[in-house]
């Protein structure tokens, strides 16, 4: 029997490759004649660089960029010379994980470092840049990123503004005469998995501001700033960003990349599958085994498992999902195209036990699955 192992990571406890190793060992213990292929995935968020490097053998380039508070920090991006494509993770330059908890406040943070990484990728010869925008610590609508690329944000006196969320409402005009001309010839795709509008109760500030350290007063000010720059985008560039699905992603980075980079916003799992030629590699498989930390309704609306199901069902391949936890009933899962599902939490004593012993419990549920297949 032929198995394809195509998981995402279990955040905080297991990488996609570790998942593959554990499941392979457990399958072969029960079904030693099995053919097993590793195709670990990511939906474009943090960890995608490692996944793409595994599949494509790119060059990991280390750079110094500005962190969300303008301090120098080390970051990396992945460059694939054969296809002149770079993958840049926003989390590595402008992410929450870079900052200490007491320094996290998207009212004062910038995406400048992400823009500096994009510039370096272009310097390296990239003709296509894929930007993963998960895990951001910012709410500046991408003006920091744009500053690194030559845009200037001026107040009503013609003075340059520091590119942080706090200053969005002070922007009077966007100066474009110094913008890097290479942007005219480069293709930029943004891995975007949310559909939030830029502003309003479902927008970037109200939905994500609280988790990024902003106070209720600051969230109100940020939302007004996002509305303000949206008006400027409409007047100066003729783009109504509030109509763009995902404009509010990563503190408005969805809108910012659309306007400043002329980027396309695409579900991250679709980008990753395309890059690694996933659909052709799963041909003739009997089962695809996928998984991630939590399987819930959000998973089935555009995350990794949803992407696996889409590809599998197009080729009539069975799908098994081994996850940390599952909040849906089996009948619901079957409706979405999952033929078998099990969870670490069904074996573990409690969450802490599950997190500490994920590999052990994953091995147990894999063997249970393999025995059931063997008996059928």
C-alpha cells in the first residue's frame, strides 16, 4: 500500500518532518511492505522556509534587518536560484516572536525589516518573491516595508513620518518618485490565509490589535489610521483596498502589499503546493496522511489539511488526519472529505501530557490506524 505523509507542524510540539518519521516507523511496524513518501507542508506561516528548503534545496541567506522597533536583528530568507524565487517570512523580520512580551505593541511597531528583506532578495537575483505574512507584530499597513523600497510618507508640512501604526492617521501624501524601479519587473505573491477587511470591527486593528499589545484607545486610533490611509490609497492610487479580501491580514499588510508591491494575495497552502509540485507527487497513492495541531472549522476553511483534501479528492485518494486535537464529529469530517481521523488528545491524560509526549501518542494512533487497514 502506498502512503503519502503530508502534515503541517503541531505548533510547539512537533515539526512536519518529525511527524513523517514517527508515522513512517509506526506504519512499517504493522505493514512492512508499505511504500511511504514524505511531503510535509506549510500554509505559508512561520516554518515555511524549512519546508520549502526540504523540498527545493534552496539557499538560506542570513541578513541583518530592522526588527519591529527599528533595532538590528538577524533574519533569513530562502532563495532558490534555479527558479530565481525567494521566500521571505514576515515573522522573521517583523514578527511577534522577535520581541519580548513587554515590547509588543503594534501601535509603535514597523514592517521596515520585511521591506529590507525584500530588497536583499531582489539584490540576490530574485524575479519572483513569495511573502509569508503570518506571525506579525505590526499594524502599519505595510508602510514600513514600503519605506525600505523607496516610498515616503509625508505629513501636512511635508515632513517624513516614521513608518509605524501610530502615524497612519498623520499621512497627508505618499511620495513615490524614489520607489525601487525593480518592482515594475518582479512578481510578488503573498501567502494570505485570512479574509479580514482592512478596517472596521472585523478589520486588522480590532481583531488582531489586542493580541499584539495595543490598548483599547490605541486600537481605536489604529482603526482610524487604517481608514485614513485607505482613503489616500483610493485618491492617490485609485485602489479601494477595503474591497480586497484579506486586506486586513498582518496588520494591514494585505492592503499594503497590494498597493505598494502590486502583489497577489493567495492562500498559503496553494502557493506551497504549487512550488513543490504536490499534485503530481501524490499520484497513485492509496492514502494521504495529514495532520496539524488542531482540527476545527478554521482548519477546513483554507489551512493545510483543507489543501490536502482538495488535492486528494481530485484524484480519489483517501485522507487520514492525525491531529493534536479534533473538535468536530466524524460525520462532519466525512462531509469535508476526511475518511479517517484520530487525535493525540484522545490518548493523552491532559494537554501538558499531549504536548510533552506527542511523538509517543502519534505512534499509538498510527499503529491503531494501520491495524484497522490490515484487518479490512
